[in-house]
């Protein structure tokens, strides 16, 4: 049985939420198992699969978000539009569509691949580690957003050129993964509307294996 986030079953008349799972990876990017998201982050966080997404409007403005204060990692920190983890049996674009709707009430346009092999490891002041293979995607929307306060503390539109300049100069403090991503994304060109779309063939091995993963 494929386990999706927010699935539930009933026990004694009460709904029981299925734990959200993340996909564990080998150093080479192959799937080696799953583990509950609630317990994956700590001083020895194992390598796991994630994604980052950047949502733009027709004026090349980026939707910047501040992570909710209840987040386990980097609470209250500004970052790119949306991050998350694909569930067992769920491909990246399905996961991005789901998380944009859950976190921001957004219906995005076609989702394009920008950085297929992005990978990082960073450590919080308290020793908590993020350790992810995290392909980066981008898309556009013309709709309004509505934040889910359990996930997002605030969100606002900022011209991409301003965002890049402020991040690179240190005037804007953002999550460490977004800072690394911006360094690479700006090499694709000044306007996101002209960025090349990478091939899915460049994604890590897990992207080809993800549809076969099941979890009880």
C-alpha cells in the first residue's frame, strides 16, 4: 500500500493520521528506505530526498516566504517559496503541487526543473542538521496566495533581481540552502522567464525509483 501524507484510517471511530514519511538515500542517491519526517532531523540527520521550488509572477517577482516558528529546522527564517519532501510513490511535480496548495493555497503553472543535482548539508546553531539531495524547480502563478500559518509565517513578492542582489550582498538573510541555490540560479540568466529547463534525465537515481517505493 502506498502511504501518502495526510492519509488516515479509523480506529474505534476516531481518525488516525498516517505519519508523513521521507525517503532515505545512499551517498550515491539511491533509495535505501523511509523514515518518519517527525524524527528524521537531529544531530545525525541521514541523507534524504527533498525539493525546493521557486514561484514567480508575470513581473519576475519571487514569492518569498518566512518559515513558521514551529518548524523543526530554521524556524522563522526567510527562504524560497516552498520546500518539502516527496512521499513514497509520489513524483517531484506531484509533491510540489501538493505542498504549494497546502502551504500557500496556490495553483501553479507548468513546473520546470532548474537545478537537478542540487545537494547540501547545513547545521543549525543547536546542532540540528539538514542533509538533502534537493532538486530545485521553478514555476509561475497568476493567482493570489493564502498562507497556512502552520507552515508559513508570512509571504511577500519581491523582484527577483532585488532578491538576488540582497542575498548576495548579505543585506537579506535567508535559509542556508536558498543562499546556495541563489548562487547557482543566478548563473542561469537575469530573468527566470528565460531560464533553460533541465532534463529529468539529470535527476538523481531516486527520481527514477520513487514510483516503486511503497510503505505500510
